[in-house]
């Protein structure tokens, strides 16, 4: 994760949105592409699509880019050992206040129990972190154990894009420019195969969210 990306997600606009999720935020680039940040859903409770992810978690779970902590909260309530990480201190505080365990850390920083996690999560578009999915997949492969699982939410279409984006509040930019990526299932699998992963499953939830489960190769 670049310094610009770290500052963007730690910005006051995003941090405040943890507490006022009705605020309209999005990622936008100079070409007109935009990705709405669904803060109201992210800050709420888990929905049925989220529960399809939770049911597939095994072992100890690392939620990468945990945001306001809805998945950490739900997994904790199910008796799972789970840690959320996020570069936004406000997100970490919110997760802890919901009864979860979380720390302010980038996925590319040193993390507890590297190589020992049973499941890692990249949900809500977090495969885009750092703007380089292959690098991110390589990093997560080093975090899970030899038969570990990575559950990824992917784009609905077969895209494989690298963009330079800002966080926007409405039409106004509120962050510096940082790299982001968007990938669909096919692109994810092409990149995952070279980074120590094989597809175990893919599914579409009620509501049209799309997911891929990757299994670490020995």
C-alpha cells in the first residue's frame, strides 16, 4: 500500500463516514470511472450475501480492510478467532467498539502469526488494495497456512483494470490520488494461479454480489 493510499483511507472524510454512513462517498478517476462506497451497508450488520462468506470461513480468520467491522463482529459472535486490519484508525476503533479484535495496519506491514491464518478475506472490493492484485495475492499467500483459504469479492463482469483514483464526497475530491484495481473472477484466477492459489469455488449471492474462494497450493 502506498503512502498516498494510506493517507486517503485515513482521511477525515472517510473516517467521519464511519459514524455518518449516509454520506455519499465514491472512488473516481480522471476518466469518469466511479465506484460507490456503500458505507451504509458496510457500517451495518451482515446481510445474506455476507453470510455466504462467513459460512465458508475455516480456522482463524484475517479480515483485510475490515472497515467498520461488520464481518469481524459477526465472526466473533459465531465463536471464530478473527482479527480485522485497516489503515483507518477510526475503522479500527469502530470494530473494537463492536466487540471485535482489530489493529491499525496495512496488509503489507508485518502482521501477527504470518503463515498461520486459516482464512483471509478481501471483501467489498478490497482486492483493489494497492492497485496490484498479483502483489496482494502473493502477500496474502504468505499470511495463510499451507492449505489456507482466501475469500474474494470480485466485480460482476470480466474486468481487469488498474486505475488512479481519489475518494470523492459527492462530486468533490477529498483525498490524494492513489492506485486501485478492479478484477472479475476470470482475471482473478489468471493472476492467482501464478501466486500459489487455485480456485476452489465461485458463487453469486442473492442481490448480485460475486465471490471466489481460492485455496492455497502446497
